[in-house]
C-alpha cells in the first residue's frame, strides 16, 4: 500500500537530479547556448536556491547571466533582471562567508 512521505528532502533531491539530467540532455541535444538549454539551466539554478544550495547555484546563474549579456546585451531588461538576482545571490554568499 502506498504511504505518502512528508520527507521533503527526498523529493527535493529527486527534483535536483531530474533538473541536472534535463540540463545535461538539453546541452547534448541542443548545444550549450541554445535558449532551451539556458532555460533548463536557469530552472536548475532557481531550484538550487529554493533548497538553499546557493553556492551550488552560483555557476549556473553565472552561465545564464553570461548568455543573456552575450545574446541581448548588458543593458537589456531581461539581462538586468538576471544580473540583479546574481547580485543578491553573491551578497547572500558573502554574508554567509562573513558569518562563518
């Protein structure tokens, strides 16, 4: 008989792995700069933030920011929105490192 679990960490770990697999698959199928690949990478980065894995999310967010800067330019609103999120992430990481 199915018994639901309240253990969110198992679900989060499974989702993290699925997003990593999706990013890897998209990179192979479409290439590293394809918009669909970047979309999956951004989903992975946001998920990692949601589960408090900020340090792990940083390189993914950097990749997304680099892509938008390259494709839309550094002053495009979509680029600026992602850069602002990256700045928040880096501030959070600096604050944690200062507390440690």
